[in-house]
C-alpha cells in the first residue's frame, strides 16, 4: 500500500512517529512535509496530500495538524476525499469499514504517540466492508459533491 502523509507545524513530531509505524506495516510512504517548525497553512498540506490520493499516486492519505480539525475540514472540501478525524481506535476501524475513508486525520496536540500509533495500525489494516448499505450511503456522500 502507498500512503502520502503531510502535517502542518502542529504535528511534525507526530508525523515522524506515524512514519515509523507505517514502515513497520510495510507501507510505502511519501512525505510531502512540512519538515520544520516554521508555521505553514494546513489547507496547503491537505491539498498536497489529497491530490496524490485523487490522482491515484497514493492509495490513501494521512493528514495531521495541531487538532486534526482544520486539516480534516480542508481535506473534505476536495472532490473524492472522505477524510476521517479519529481520536480513538474504534472510530478508525469504523471509518474504514463503514465510510471507506481514504484519508485519516489526527491532531498532534491531542493524541499521545502511543494511541496515535494504534489508531494508524487499525486504520491501515481495516478493509471496507463492501456492505450494500454502506456502498449506498457513500454513493449519497458522493452525490453531495455535485
Ligand atoms: C495551527 O496553529 C493550528 O491552528 C492547526 O495546527 C490546527 O490545529 C487547526 O485546526
């Protein structure tokens, strides 16, 4: 699996932790930054990560900011993106099984590194259910984009 990851300045350390977890899961990672502590605007990071998902270079994306809120809102403005802000393992699993989330958002100022790693593991290893009712509901989400 190929995952593109990006964070603003509020989650640079968490990004490094998540990359280590992804490496353990044999995920191919493309890091689009940011790489330092200088402030950047999270919509720009969301745009870079989600472009890779939409154009097919990445199977999925992970976006991080201080809370995960701003970057998830930005990601969900992009056609074809279903971004789930997850602060717990159950939500991470459900976002895959029910919502077929193709982008995961987390907050570097919200989550400890341990819980964040467990969320990433659950999200990466959980498949979409392919259940008819969930396919129908996701289709209705897509219809809202038009
Ligand atoms: C940046 O200071 C902060 O606003 C951002 O990381 C994020 O928390 C926004 O939702």
